[in-house]
C-alpha cells in the first residue's frame, strides 16, 4: 500500500485543514528541526503517518492527525538558548501544549495527551491512549526518516510543501 494517495490525503486535510493554514502553524516553516527539515515539515509528516496508522487500526484518526500536527508547536528556535532556559527535550511538549490550547481553544483529552507525551520515554509523561502511542511511534519513525534523508525524497514532503 502506498503511503500517500489522494483519498487519504483529502481525508487528512479534512482533519487538519482548519489548523494547517493558521499563522501559528505556518510560522513553524521558519523553525529548524531535524537535519534538512523545518518544524512544519516534521509536524505534517508525523501527523500524516499517525493519521494513516490510526485509520488502519480503527482508532480516532482525527485526534491522531490533529495532535500529530500540533505536537511540536513550541514556536521558538530550539538552538536559541535564550528562548527556552531549560532542556528542549523535556520542555518543548509543555510549550507546544500551551500554544495548541491558545490556538484551538479547547483540546480533547486525547489531543492533550498526544502533545504532552510525545517525547516518552525520554520525558516522564507517558501516552495514556492508543492515539498518543501512535503519534509517539510516528514521531520516532519520522525523525529517523528525516535524519537518514528519506524525508527529502518523500511524496508526503511534496504535498506538505505545496
């Protein structure tokens, strides 16, 4: 099965379209992330992979897509130590959750858990629902693909950046 097709991509956009073009999410295009990616590209990649996994496993794919898109909405350059005084790995989920709540108003409990627990087991907050575990796994898989250079050749990247 191909990772991307028009039917799945359209369903994904139905889940996250209201968030994708907000100034806050678009500003992630200017925040560096893993080698060769920005925070926006990474977040769309994670959101789409988590969406597909959740759909395949009959989980709440909307929560997985939305939480995946917002999981790194920390909105500062992680290389700038003055922007965050603590440890980026441990602190950014808290900033992302705060920014996601400001952007969306009310988040579901699943969406909150997805965002705050996506760094588990490195950070202490663990996934408490299957959708959070799916986003956690998708985040690790996508980060690995980005570091190894697979992301640059990905059709998901083409879609995300169009």
